[in-house]
C-alpha cells in the first residue's frame, strides 16, 4: 500500500523550546517511518511579524539543524525552507481568491496576536492561515501533526480545500490534524496558565532546546507551583501538573507509577528530578546539533536537496491547480 503523506511546519521566530519538542518535533521523528514526510521551516510565516534580518537568517538554520538533531532523517523525510519553494507563495495567492475574509476573522491566533500588535498588524498576519493551507495542500497531505494551538488552522485548511474542490473539482486531499493525547500543550514554567512559547520576553517560562544544564536547573527550580504538598496530576493545579506531564513525557512512565514514586517526596525533589530528566533527554540532541552544524556546508547541502525534492512535488501540484482554475 502506498504510504500516506505527513506535512508540518515550524516558525523561525525565536528559539525552539520543550513545548515544540514534546508537542510536535519528537512526534514527527517517531512517525517518519510510516509516512512520506515533509517538514518545513516556515520563514514566510515568521516575517508576518517584524524580524531582524540577521537574526532571522541565523534562526532559520538553527531551527533546521534542530529538526535533524531531534532525529528527523534526510533519508526518510524531506526537510526544507519554505521560501526556497516558490509554489507556497503562489498557491497562497490562488487560495486567497477563494477564501472569505470572515473565515480569517474567526481565527483565535490572529485575534491574540493582533491585540498585542495593535496598529502594526500586517496584511500578512491576517493572511497567515491561507499560506499555511497552501503549505499543506501542495503536498496532498493526509495528516498534519501539530500542537493543540494549530487545530483551528488545520480545520480552516480543510474548509478551504473543500470549497476549492466544490468549485473546481477534486483537486485537493482533505488533511486531518494529528494532536498528541499528552503534550499537545506544554505550559510555561513561571506562568503555567499560559502555553510555553518562543517569545523571548518570557525566557523564564521556556526551556529552550539549546539551554545549558545550569539554565535548565535554574528555570525548573523557579517554576511556579502552589501551596499544597501532595504531588498528583491535577488540571486544577497547573504548575505541578505541568512538571509531572513533562516528567511523564520524557520518562514514558505511567501516571500512577509517577504519583506513587513522588508520594513521599517534596516539591524540591520533584523539581530536581524533572530538571535532570530534561537535561538527559536534551543531551544527545544537543550533541548531534553541534556535530552537524560544526561541519561547514553539511546542513546547507541537506536543505538544498530538501528544497529540490519538495519543489518538484509542489510544481506538479501547481500545474494541476492552475489548470483547474483556468489559468492554463
Ligand atoms: P511554532 O513555535 O508556533 O512554530 O510551533 C511549532 C509546533 O510546535 C506547532 O505544531 C505547535 O502547535 C507546537 N507547539 C508550540 N508551542 C507548544 C506548546 N507550548 N506545547 C505543545 N506544542 C507546542
Ligand atoms: N502555524 C504553525 C505554527 O505556528 C506553523 C505552520 C506553518 C504549519 N505552516 C504549517 C504547521 C503547515 C503545520 C502545517 O506552529
């Protein structure tokens, strides 16, 4: 049987963190053998908010390097930079012309981001989900593995594809979001009411994948907990619940065993153990990252080959789309 296709994307807007890893990248690496995979550093999405050019250039390569370091293999997955494949922008324009503005006004991520930005909000930020739909639809994607925050965008993509297919015939495959049962929303350490995020102003909230052991110990030590004592999974106690969830995801132990293990231990010990588990889990990833970025030209070569493979597939799809709309 022909393998199904997986596509996912990640922005280069800041440093990758444990939420990106547990909610997305680690799952991409684990599922790659059963699918045809496309993983994309979405630099065109990243510039929907203002970026410093030199920083962006470095971050794009850092993110790509971390994908490989996290176990995504060039033999099994096509890894590439979005702006290297022009069809993404081109298809986004065609989809713009069939997407009602009302659909975009309903996107919660746009509402949140535009509230923060006020008068600086760009047309690109508003249009962000249409470009995301283009990313997904170009590759006849069946499954989109993402964290919880992206569910609405993938559903919108499905709606756009359905509308297109209704007007122009069955051109697009309808994709499904794939969200992990645990880890789809890793919370901040300092503020466990909010998800862990890339924005640099909340550094104490996020464990970055390239943080040193000391940085990790400090951040986990300062993590917000509560004034109770017992250590149990409880959504009403977001701080402890988040630390335990991180521990669960990285040790693969079941919840009951974890609660038993910590039943006679203090918050201080819980934090020390969580920090050590994080440090040990990130160690091999960090080593691989330094290895593969240490070798001049190695990463660039892989990305070039990725862009070639993705480009060939995307061009073919564009031909079909243009023809169905009457452009060819
Ligand atoms: P982004 O950093 O927004 O480009 O997100 C890249 C991927 O990581 C997407 O699939 C997100 O849904 C996922 N992600 C981002 N933040 C978190 C988080 N705090 N917990 C779980 N998944 C996340
Ligand atoms: N919007 C996604 C995020 O911030 C990134 C993204 C862009 C994406 N294109 C995609 C995710 C296509 C999945 C599929 O996380």
